[in-house]
C-alpha cells in the first residue's frame, strides 16, 4: 500500500499526542468514580448470582464494551456526570433447555427484568427495560446496561470458545454474539506495535501480567486498558462524534466507530509512519474502506462481519439512508476539523488558537481539560526552570518485544 507523504512535523505530532492524552484522561473516570463503578458492579452481580430465577444456570457476570476495551468516554449529555457500563449475565448452555422454545427469548428477558426490579426496589434505583437488555440507574448518574447471553460455543467463529446467543430485538429468536471474543480480538489489535520512522521523545510502555458457583469477573485494571494508543485514537473519534451529533439521533454507534478504527489500525500500524499524528490521519482516511456495501431492502446494506460471531453485523445500526448520509457528512467534517487543528499546531499560531480549534472539534470539556493540563505543566516548568517540551509521555505504545496478556484470554 502506498502511503501519503508525511505532512506534519514530529513537534506537531508530539504536541497533539499530549493533547489527546490530556483529553483522554479527562474523559475517564476518576479514582472515586472507578471505585463507585466497581462497588455497584459487584453489588448487582452478587444479587444476580444468588437469584432463584437463574439458579444453576448463571455462569458469570462480566463487563463488556468501552469500559473493558479502554475506550470509555463521559456521557454526551451535559446534565449527567456518571459513567455507563455494559454488563453480561452469562448463562451456561443448559439454559437453552429452559429458554429454548419459541417464546424463550421473551421469557429470558422477562426473568432478568423481574429479578433486577427486586434489586432496584431494594436499593431505591430506577430500572428501564429495553428491547434486549435492562438498564439500572444508580445514584450519581451511573447507568448499567445488563444483557443476558447463553453460552453456545462455535467451531467456525474466531474465539469460538467464547461464542454465545443473545435475544434478538423482536424477542422471537436468538442471534450470535461474542463480547468476550470481541474484547480478546480488540486487545490483540491494540497490542500491535506501530512502526514509526522517527522515535517518540518519551513513551511509557507497560508490561502487564494479569492474572461451582457463578463468578463476578473483575473489571479490567484501568492501567492495563486505558491509555493505549489505539484507545486514545478511538476516544477522540467518539468525542468528535458526540459534539457533531449533539441533539440528534443519527450518530454512528460506538461499536461501528471502534470496529472501523481497529480494522484500520490493524492494517496500517505495521506500515512505516513518521509519527502518531501521521498514523491517525491515515486511519481516519481509511475508515470507510473497512465496511462493505451491498443491496438492501430500502437502502444499501452496510456490513462489518463480526469474525467472533458469524452472522452478527456490527454495522446493522447504520442501515438507514439518513444514518448512512450522516456518517458520510461526519467523516468529511472529522477530516476537515483534524486537518484544521493540525495546521494550526504546525504553523505555531498560538495556544489560544489551538484551544479554540479543540473547543470547536471536541467540545468545551476537552478544551478546558487541555488548557488546565497545559497551565499545570507550565507552572511545573517554571518551578524547575525547564523549557516546555511537549512529548508523548503517558500514551502506551505497544512494544512487540514484550509479551502482553489481557483479561478474557
């Protein structure tokens, strides 16, 4: 593959990598919020583990989604301060004997909802029921989406030992899913070492070694998943989406953006790039190449086939003409906004101009977090008599000379 010529200096790349690190850290839960998240998660899990409805059927309560991948962001709703977490109530294959007939998916959701309603009533929480999951709203604004999945190993799926079935939206049958396999595959991709032709000034590389009744699987150690280069890229893409689509319902889903960015990263990271900024721009440009387009009933069908769950289309939420058109327009805006920001940095037009560009592209919270972090660094530099240097310190760039293992493997 022929890569475009390098457009930006290492100084600009180092500066921007520091910017996305500042933004990423501001998007993530604080230590207090992480502790509250863990307490609520474990409390809910313990209740489900001991409920009579799933006695002998429940195997594990485990997290899925952005918290587990390390791509979590704060809710786009400015009135909410809490974080969202996605949980799975994982049942063994024998659960299909109870929930297998034609009305099984509906009964499974009904039992899950009635069980969680008792928990919500005991703790004064609000419970919402959706098509195939239930949402608990905790104090402090945190929400947990809980979905039931029945283990159903597959011999043809990647990570098929983790494959399962989840009720479809009509609650008439089951469809394939594999959140644990998706996490395992994402972690493999995120661990790919990018090839940079010029060394970063400062990189923190982490080495991680992680370590009959149903289990409550621990949330991944934040230090193991947050801060990885691919995760930081995805966080800023999701944040730009949230700002661009604020007040509308046409935003591309997180799994769609995450899957596109991960596929592009897997292809591009092993190829030579001058620096992380160069890699990010190439990933953004190539994202639309990583879904297929075919004929559909009312509009073209976009597909991202989930290799860990054959038959699961990770782009299914995009299959309306309005959403597809909105994505195309957003993608052009994303490229334009990034190019505008990078040029402002490259031409050294001043911190105020950079902050304004960040505010326009990523919102007030992002620009405020960058401004605060820069002021703190300037104060530290003045105190130590050092000139300000913007480096990539804090971003975890995978090092293939070291082994990496992750929860879910």
